[in-house]
């Protein structure tokens, strides 16, 4: 396969000089661990951008090839192709000791990790780079960040979309152009450890229960499908068999005990286990194994999730959405909620303002003022920044040298108070790009939301991504999580808490998509959420003693589809001393869905936030 020759503009700074392994996979579906890889292409580059190796092949997945209309890989084309086990050693040798690069790298990495796990091995890379995440930092003047769009921007010819071999060739040119642009902007690469916390193990989700929890077991009463059951201590029946029989009967088997547990099975109430102590404290009924097995023979029908309650409308109606809890007193004066279309006086519409220097409170006030004038507030220096506001201390920021080279206008702290004139409609400035790319005007049409504002999500059939981004200068670890809650603001099971330890809901409706050390995202399949799911709460928490004053502003972006143009964006400055923060909510509104920018901070850590939503969290 013919690749672009090494460009003289290949970056030379030490951070950018690495050995790369560019990867593209074409799978039989969208669920790693369930679906299989049908084709794979790998190209390796050295630190100067010279190709050092390549490999591509079709694969026999041992299953239905899935959406042939997308990838064109029929059973006939795949017949006789090798299995992944046969090519794993060669692929492993190409990846070893290199940085894995892909567009939407979480997707490709997860598929590779599952394929390697099936052959009792692991992906031999320690870091990965997502070109989608990198270009969200660069923010080139493109209508979206899809692979084909970026190929055009960076002067790379795309010949066969969804063809692994051609896609990895295109990715090579995009990486070259992206690294060049990132170096000009002085950006740190959003490298992510592989895996971020522990050696990869295939994620085996808990079997989801198809029934609503009917409450607790009453004395002398029957078990009902959907009841939450926990088991503690020694049992005469093998624990695996007991769980399997219970799940087959429609019961929800839990590994911990909470106030929502229906019954705890124990043969020794005096044993003093943690589950027993919690059950006694919460008043959870106790039964012995013999009684439980007798009840298990006559489990009564429950109410299926997604089924309407008697007398209820076909779909839940939320005439009004409960407001988030009030902030601490020092920040209680929150901006009033409004729809995204409100506000006619927007002299800075289309501009993107970066604030440097000042205290956290002063910088937050300037960003809020810029948003109030119609601009969006940047958290990093990118190609889309049009103006810089310099507060005391900002002149020593290491980004000032890049800002001077880019010729960006720098304003004092009074600039926003003077109501700046609107930017000319055709105004644009040169964008950092690779040779051969054509200049274009920014086309960011995202609604800029103030804190508390809402926007209707126009397309509920696709996969919505809510991404959170914070400053590259932050030096602490942030985790983005999601809670799928009902109308009572409670999860219906621990599986409704999506976080780094359980990155995907068992039914695939909500998934954590990690993009890098300064960006993480949550994917939500709105049309597939059960009817009792009233909203998806997206939050962030800091690991360790740091607080959000150390992080600074957090930007959220809502998009529908990988690399699509954002529908809405908001910059949240609400939290300072807090260690966790509600970023946004995606909630039902009649037959549709809305996004609310929240920005509610809490002093407690993630575990307490999870307990607030009803998650069973072990001490």
C-alpha cells in the first residue's frame, strides 16, 4: 500500500518524536466483547514519520459479519481468511513498544483488547493516541472532525471509506497534519495509558434483570420477579447454581446490600458479615437457604422494565424537570435556567475567548461575561481561539509565546466590559495546517449554553456523546461517570452506574468513552434507554486531595455521532473547593430529550455521590 512520504514538517520536539502504530479495525458490530473484528490494518512509523512496517488482512470472525452495507465484507469474502489467533503474534510484534494511534481510539483499542483476550494474551502497548481527541484540542476550521473531513483539511485523499487498509493510510496523513498543528499551538499530546488502571480483562457484565424491583419480601409472602436478592456466608447449594437459578427465575442478584435490597439469604444470622450488618441496619428481611429454595420454586410474575404502568401514558411525561440542588452559599446566585435560543444581544457570537491569569473567581467571572455576550469560553489554546483576555499573572503563562506567534489579539480585563463590537461575518484567521490543505472558515454552529440552560436534542435515533474537557495544565486525575436514574433520581441497580470499573451498561445503552488525560466522554443511545430511565446524569470526580479549583473551567460538548459537529457547548466554572461535580443531564421531555448544563459541585468524593443516587458502594 502506498503511503505519503515523510513530510519535512514532521514535528521535532521530543514529546512528538515517538514510534507509532496506526491501527484501523472493521468490526461486525459496535459492541467490543460481543462483536468481532472482520478486517485489520496496521502501519508503523518511526519518530521521523518514516514507515517501518505494515500489515493488513481480512479475518474469519466465526460469526455473522453484521452490517455488510457499511463495510462490504460478506461471508463469501471472509471465507478462508485467517482467524485472529493465527495473526495475533504478527500484530503483537507490530504494536509492541509503540504508541497505538486510531481515530476514536477507545473503539479500536477495545476491539483489539477483546480479540487478544480471547487468545489468552493482551495488547502489547502502554499508551495510545486518539486523533479525534487530538483534533478536538487543535480545533481546526472544519465543519466536523470525521475522518473524511479531516483528510480533506490535511490534504489526504480518501479512496475507500470503511476499508481498513485505506483508512489507516488516511490516518497516517491525518496524524502528520495533526501533530504539526499541535506543535504550532504548543499542545501536549492527549496520550492515554493502556489500560488506564489495570491489566485488561474482558468485561463480563452482570446479567441485567428485565423486571422492576417490586420492593421487599413480606413475611409469608412470595418472591416476585425483579426483587433484589443478596446471598452471604456458606450455602449448601453451590453459589453459582443458586445465582443461575435465581436469575433464570427473573430475580435481580446483587453483590452488596442496600436499603433497596428485597431479601438477604443467610444460613447463619449471627455470622456478622458486612452484608448481614447492613441488612440488619436497613431492616432487610432475612431468610435461610432452605426457605429461599422453596420460595424459588414459585416466583410470581413481575412488571417488565419498559412496560407502562396501569393508567400511565404510553411514555413518561416530564412537564417540569426538577432543578439541581442549590450550590453552597458563596455561589448560590446561579444563572437562571433558560432555553438555548434565549438572548438577543450577542455581540461576540462566533468568537472563542481564552482567559489567562487571575484568581479562579476572577477568571470564572470573565468567562461568564464572555458567554453572556454570545462567545464560547475556551479552556485550552486551540486553532479556534479568536481572542485572549489577560488578567494579572497571565503574562507569565507559557502559552503567551504561542499566542504571539499566532497573532491573536490580547485584551485587558476591561475589554469585555466595553461591549466589544461584533466580529465580521467573514472574519477568519490562518489555521495551522499541513501543506496541501485548503483554508476554510470555522463552522462551529454549537449553541453556547450558560449554566442551567437547556437545549432540545434534535436526533434521538443516533448515539449522543457528552464530552468533558479541562485545561492541559491540570496536574490531577479526573474521572467522568454516568448515572441512569428514574423519576425518583435513583438508579434501579448498580449496573446503572457507569464508571471506569464498569465502563458499559449491560444493555449497551450508556458507555464510557475515554479520550485522554484532559478529556473523557459518555456515549448514550437515547432511543434504546428503557422507559423507566428518566435521565442520564453525567458527573466528574477528582481522584485524590485536589479540587476543581486546581482543574479550572470544564467544557462540555454534546455531539450526535463520532466526529460530528457539536450541537451544544458549555463552560462550567461553578466548583472550586469541591471534589465532584454534576456536569450535565440528558433528560426526557415529553417524547423527546433535552440536555441541561448543570455545573453543581460537591465537597465529597465519588463514592458519596454514587450513594446519593442509590448505588451500593462498599466501604
